[in-house]
C-alpha cells in the first residue's frame, strides 16, 4: 500500500507554483469574488483513514457536485421511474446547454447537466414545499458527512437567483414539455440552494464515501443505497460527471468523478477511497484545472483506476 499522506504532500508541493491557474467562474457574481489562490485535497479510505493536503478544511461552493446527492435522493424516492424524466447518455455539450432539449422533447440527456439536474430536483420536490426540499437535502448531506456544520451559502444562492437566466430558460423549456411539475421559480429556488451547499474537501470526501463502499458509509455504519445503486451512480459520474470533459477525465484520471463550477471535484476509487480536490480556477469546459491535474497525479501514483491496474 502506498503512503497516501506522502502522495498528497508531494502533489501539493509540486502544484504549489501553479496555484491560481485557470479562471474562476464569473457568471455567478458571488463566485467571481473567490480568491483563486487556493488548493485543497482530501482522501478518505474505506477503512476509515483521512488524509489531507493544503486547504482541505476550507468550505467552498460545491455547485454541481450537489447533483450527485440530489440524484441519490431522487432515486430513493422514485427508483428507476426517474429515467422517464431524464436520460443516461453523455451529452458532449456544455453543462448549461439547451440545444439537445429541443431534439429530445424536453428530456435532458443525463442528470448531471443543468437541465437534467433541474428535472431531478423537480422530482425530489414532489409533496414538499420548496423550503422542505432544501431542508431534506441539507439533512441528507449532513447525515452522509456525519457533520452538522455543513451549511448553504445564502449569498451564493441569491446571487445565482438574480443572474441564472440560462437555468430559467432550461426550466421553462422543460416545463413547456411538461417535464417540470412545479412552478419554475420554486424549482430553481431549490436548485440554486443545492448548488450553494458549502463544504470542505474533507466533508465532501466523507459525504461521498458510501459510493466507494458498496453504498454504505463504513465510518458511520450508515447504509445509504444498495451496492447496485452505488455502482450505477458511479457509472453516471464516469460517463457524464464532467460534461463535455467527461471523456478526457476518464482518459487521464480513470475514476468516476463529478465537478462543480466552484472548482471542486469529487471522485471515487470503488472499494478503496473517496476523494475531493478543490482549486477555484476552471479550464475551458468549466472544470477545476488544478483539481483535475491533482486527481490525475493521485491516480498515477496510487494506481487507482476503474480500468485495470
Ligand atoms: N449552479 C451552477 C449553474 O447552474 C452549477 C453549474 C456547475 O457547477 N457546472 O450554472
């Protein structure tokens, strides 16, 4: 077994001169204010050990990584029926693209592009007031991370509510095809709050550990989903978790992963560990530039890959 702390320390040391690379997301005004000179990483192994480097304890806006947690909730609620509302194919398009929606009659390609995530949120809202749906997600994520200090950054949620024109367009478009059941403002109110979840790399790696451990969190003993469902969520992260950068991420890193425009990446080495990396500067397709490099280095140095050793 490799010395994981030594691996993380070496990655952090080698990447330190590059911290600040990429461009922070500026289409959400509140995210544009983030200091790009930050980098953190955390690994939690299925035998309950935690390894950290850099700003691993600094909370950041997890943005689209929240789509993994909302998808888990939606599958728990409606099971395979979810796939009537959203597909399971990689889009090859940008995270906020609208083009395929018209060809596919308001059914988004997958649950991780914005349109798909908005439809998933609509599913979770059934029978709830919007505030209750936000509460349900927050409770779920706190339970997963075993940490009551996880919060939602209201400023980020408000900032996106004021400027999320594309998401309003996507939601209205799907509503026209009857693939959104609730008022668009309510659905987006919940969606923007889920994206505004604020978590550190360590909290994120702990929260996602169930996906590395056959659906149960070995640190808390909490059983979250069946082993089969964990495998399937991982399959979706591998094929769709990085939007039009998913193929590249699979090629370079070789692990299921989900990115967010806050600069976070969550990844899973099935049976071994869950991982979170964060650096706010993004590459051209909106994924953390250094986060992806760090994960590539980690995978290379540990031999972790879903494609063989
Ligand atoms: N809240 C962001 C949006 O809807 C999430 C996008 C992302 O993280 N890729 O635009």
